C-alpha cells in the first residue's frame, strides 16, 4: 500500500500496527505464564506501557483502534 499512498491513489488506510499486536500478544503470554491471569472472560491485566486490557468473550483481547497510515506517517513503518 505504501506505493499507492505515496503516489496519491490512496489517501489513507487503517491496520492494526503489527508491532503493537506482537507486543500485546507477548505481554498476554507473560501474564498467562506467570499466573497473573487465567484467560477467563472479564479478567484484566496491565500490558506494560500499553495500558490495561480486558479479556473478552472467547478469549479475545481488543487492541483498540487501528493505526491510520497516510502520506505523513507511512515511512515511519517498515513491514
């Protein structure tokens, strides 16, 4: 998509930042392995500087709003 943002075909698009997804997954795994959480719906835990998260139905944890990628920030990401 970088090419299309840079040439003006697309003004912006949204995705969840892969680095943030990875960090949340790792911090969730640490919380599970350390016994801080069991994975039950409604449990909350702190994912470091990312803040507090709640385990939802079927073990889903919502990262939050996706990142908007546009001409101003597209080169800050390398994936």
